[in-house]
C-alpha cells in the first residue's frame, strides 16, 4: 500500500470515528453520567431524521432551521418524557431505577417507532449532503464527515467542561457519585437528571440530523442504532463523556485500515474482536482513566 | 329386507358421491372469488410495500366495478373478495397467515408476500393445502428448486435479474471491464452471481469483486481499490441504503468509472443523492412511456391507492400479478384449484411489463429493463423496441451532472 492510500484510509478512519462518536454522544451522557440506559436513544435519532427531511423539503432554509429547531424541540420532548415518565420511579427508588427505566424507555422506543411509521408512512428517509468534499493535495475529505468530527471534538470538550466547571455539571457528577449525599446537600435529583436527559435527547436529535445526510433511515432503525452506540460506550468506558470519541476514533481507524489491508468483509469482525479482547484486560472500558469519577 | 339393503346401498352411494365429487355444478355457483395476500404493512419491508393493501383493494374494487370475473363453468361474473393480513415482514408470520387465508378464509388464490425469505416460508402452506400461489417479488432460485407444483412467480430468477443490461453492453461494445461491489445479503449476492457470469459471457473483464458487509459505514478502502483499477463499469449489487451510502462516498472520493450501475436505483435513491444519482443505470419493471399492457389502468389504480410509483417501484410487479390472476381465472372458467393451477402454469399473456409465461419450476419471464436516471426521470434504455430514452455512455464528470 502506498503512502497516499494509507493516509487516505487513516483520514477516512478518523472521520468514521467522528460518526461513531456522534451516534454514542447522547447515550453516553445518559448512561455514563446519569446511569440511565435510554433504549429510546436511537428512536429519538430516527424521529429527528424524519422531521429534518420534512422540514428541509418543505421550508426555504429548512436545513439551517432544522439544525436550530429540531434538537431544541427533541430536547423539550426529552424533558417532558423524563418528568412525566421517568421522574416518578427515579424519585421513589433511585437505587432500583435501572429496571423500570429500561422498560419505560423500551416502551417509548416502540411508541416512537410506530409514531414515525404512521406519520411518514413507512418510507425511508434520506437527505442530500450539502457539503462539498475537501481536497488536500491527493487526499479527499468528506465535508460532511469532517464537520461531524469537528463538532464532536467541540461537543465532547464542551460537555467535559460543563461537567467539570459549572454548578449544574458538578451537581450531576455529585448525583452520579452518591445520590443520597447529593440530595442531603440540597441537590434536586429529578431536576438535575431531567436537565441531563434533555441535553442527551438534544444530542440524539443532532446525531439524527447528520446521520440522515450520510445514510438512509427507516422507522425501525432506532433499536439497532441504540445497540451500536451502547457497544461503543461499553468498550470505550461508560463513565466519561469524552471516552466515546476516543473509542469511536479507534474503532473507525481500525475498521478502515483492516478493510484496506485485508478486505472489507474482515474489517468489522477483526476490529470488534480486538476491542473486545482489550476489554478483557480493562473491563471498565479502554478510555476510563480520566473519566468522570477520576475528575473529582 | 331386500328393500332395506337397497336403501342402505343407495344412501352409502349418495354419501360417497357427496364426499368425492366437488360441488361445482353450475346450479350452485360460489358467491365470490376469494383472493388472499399477506402484505408487509409493518416491519422492515414496510418501506418497500407498506401501503400495498390499498393497491390490492383498488384492484379488487376496479374488477368488481366491472361486475367481477366471468367464469364460464358457472356462466356468470363473480366478484372478487379480498382477505389481507400484515405479515410484519416476518417469515413465520407470513406462513401462519397464509395458512389462515387457506383454511379459515378459504381463498381460491393466494398472492405471495414481498421478498424471497417470506415467500419461501409462505409458499409451503399453499403447496401443502394445494392452493394456487402467485409469488410476486421473490426471485431467489431456492424457492423454485423444491419441485413445488402450486407456485408460479411473476418475475424471472435472481441470477437473470440484469441480463438485459449485459445484452445491451455486449451489443454496444463500448465497455471492456466491470468491477462488482456487492452487499453481503441474500438477494444482492444472488444477483451478483448471475451477473458475473453474464458479464463474462458478454466479453467483459472482471476487474474486481468486493463483497462488503451490509452495514458498512465507510467505503474508502473499496473506492481506493476501484480508483486504481479504473474499471469501465462499477456494478453495485445492493439494496438502496447500501447503494446510497456507497454512491455518496464514491462522489466524495471522486471515483469516476464510465458508468455506475446500481441494481436498485428507484424508491428513495434519488432524493439523498441529488445530482449524484444522475446517469446511474439500474433496473425498472416499468416506466412511463412503455407500451405494454394497460398503463392507464395501472396509473389509475396507483392513484386510487394513493401510491407513488417512484417511492414504491415494486408496484408494477403487483399489477402484473393482478393481470395474471384475472386472466388465469377467466381462462380456467372455474375455481377448481387443479384446473386453475394448470391454467396458470400454461398461461401466456402480455402484461404491463411485457409477455409472461412460466417455466416448469414456476419461474416467470418478467424481467426488469435497464433504465437510466436522466434529468431526474427514469428512461428505459434497452431493448430498442421498449426503450423510452437513449443510453448515455460514458457518464459525464461529477461536476457536470
């Protein structure tokens, strides 16, 4: 393999890592920080993708409007969902929250799936990519994927800074560490968690807007995407909002290089086996050292 | 004593006659022709055929508006009565509902579900109960290798899916090499295997054949390889989501063969690709401008059903199935399953998509025509007697599309 091809593969792998990180960002915040495994994560992504497609086709400047409006609206839906459906069980028994949360979010995922299917009549969604490829000498860069990667780096840094340097972020970390102690010192568990869930849902929606410009989306794609994101979080380390970006980059580069060297059919299986083997030695995830709990 | 024996013999004979001879006397005709189908209204195939129950309903209403189908055995027109179930895109459910259609709804004719896996399962029930079964969009040869008697399929077998394209390439004599990019799933692999052989027979050199997992998110390695090989044709044997993702990256990485062929380039294909979809060649069962069958009736049914042809490119195949069913019923003139099945197997008619007849294993002759996207519309480009447009080869550069 010549140097240009190698660099092109490396670059594409890095950009693919950004896409993986984008998929996992919302779930990472929910699962890693809040301890809530939101099975409706992918369904919010799908809902946002369809809404974006409709808005983009129906309204002038629909793309820009979509990027401004849809994450905010989905965040609002997330806030209402948490307050109405998840707040009760969370308030009653924070220790045993995982099981009811799993069931509630699974139910929500199915409802959202059907809602999308009814509203958009089972058709596929797909939006034209408006970004031109970037040419760096002999190397080509997908404009869309480059934007996703830049956004993920900024977003991960912003989330990390929020959790570390703001009051609400500190409250969230305190809740993640010891809910009872946090409540005793006056932190509202439901209010703080609702804020995190709102941001996480907004991130899922943001992922949907980008995802639908790269790939096609069907109403039933939600749960498979959630599982994909969950895998990335487990491998990267669930107690950090930055870890999925590192994990995504590693997975993306591994997959692309293996596909280039050995053929595309080997890429996923070898990359995933390598990561799972690493996980045997680092069961808390590959990128947990600087994680949330260490930040204290 | 003797008269009692005679009476007993008469009663036994009457019972035997009642049991053995089907009640088909013209004096007691059935009240309707019962037809049944399962449609993937929900589940993964809903994106392909979700609203097709409406298409069935529109067809039945259209036939019934004209008084039904004339069956000479009963010397009257009988209306169609339809039973449809949602198979949820699941093979076991399709089989279960096919059983129900036959045993509970007592249908005279079953239309198969969408896709090969579902048809493979559902057709077993029709074979077991000896009821005519018309498979619509199910071209995996595995379905027809089982020696079933009670099945016919509208469309040709998967390996021949693009034979007309290779015929055209050979006749034109412009392309010299082809590289295959294949989605690793049942239907695309089946089409690829047949196409590879047909391409070789057409005199093309096989530059590469990359079988890639269906959920591939980055095609850079494949695209780089193809850029080096520079084949005349890049042939993408894939379902639409895979083909869209590949084409997006092909444009980003400036892969520029003389032609892209995506076996499925309808449905949502054009929308996310925009100008990148221009000049892509693929397969269409029907396009406006073709002169076979009764296009006006087809378009009217689509309108009644509220179905958009571009979004649901399989709808012409269903129309052909309706035409086949109507003609077979009319020619059989009876609802006797054996007669109806034999009529179906020996049928030769011209449908919306062209002439159809069935091979001994039940596989039909309807095959897709090569079509090219030109200024956002599908043009059939081969054979000349069917073509609605001219084949543009080589494809203009990306920036000129």
